[in-house]
């Protein structure tokens, strides 16, 4: 059991995983664990597993997924986040293109959440505007049963985390904690197949519609249920 588990869905980017693992090893100082979620049909699956052996760190895991693929990171996170939330006080997310730069970033983000909420640092891209990498209290996932709005595949997940923190009255932005987002849109990575697919117009349209439908339909009831669960006994 760890205090924090950070989930990283990744596909066909074992080099990114290696860079993130190295950054993690040099900056994480708390009781935290990094879990890469790799599709079982990923053609570079063996490279991820070889990397895990090279990293030689018990706090970093490569987990090969079974079952259907191509469902987007939303479904993957919603399957695994509740399992981790049952064992850890905090659950987090990073993309395989995030790089923690601030030593002790994990301790700082957990420390910002004395009450249930969402904490994030400066990604040097969206900065305060969006929590592209974040940590939240596991009780939130345990109560809702999901980390991502059901039906959302890839985009608008950070918009949801921001809305979640705001609606709970505990959204914590720590500008001194840098978790750099090495995204292609920032000119810090090449436009590979994953970036092209995740930023396609149809992806924006589908995820935007799913997110708006979630906010208008399911979210008010789920938020009320969450607020009730978080009231001290």
C-alpha cells in the first residue's frame, strides 16, 4: 500500500516511459508509486517490460492490460483508479509526456489536500488554467466510482478535474511545483500517431459532446452524492 498511486496510460511510447521513470526516481520523495498502463496488444509491450527491469525500482510498475483495446484512456483510468483508490489515500494522473521537475512534488501535492479535493502544479503549458497532471483524494474516486466522466475517451478529462475541485471548493494550484508537459503542441515532442489521433477534430467533437452531456445530466446528482459523503460524521 502506498499513500499515492499515479496512473499513466501509455501506448507505443516506451522511450517516454523511460524518461518519466527517470524523472520520477530523481524527484519523488514520498510514499508514492508510478503505474504505467500498457495495452496487451501494444507492439512495443516488451520494450516497456524490459524498461521496468532496467529501472530497478519497486515503486514503478508496468501493468499489461487485458481485454478490449482502443477504448481511450477514460475507460482505462475508470477501470483501474477505483482499485488503486481502495488501497491508497491519493490517486493521481500523468501522461507519458509529463516530467516532474520539482523534488518532492508528490509530498507537496498530497500535503495541499488536508480536505478532499484536487491538487496540481505548473505544467509550463496550461499552467493554472488546467490540471493536465494532478493528484486527488481517493475518497472522491471511491464515492463516485470513476475518475473520468463515463463516455469521455481522451479530451476534457482535465476540464473535469478542474470543475470537480471547484465544485468541492478545494482546487489547489501550486505554482512552485513543476510537472512539465512535453506535448507536441508545445513543440517539445514530435507529432506521433497518438498525438494526431487524440487531437483530431472528431475526437474534440465527440468528447466535448460527451462531457457537456455528463455535466448537464449525471454530474449534478453525483456531485450532491459526493458532497453528502464528504460531510464529517
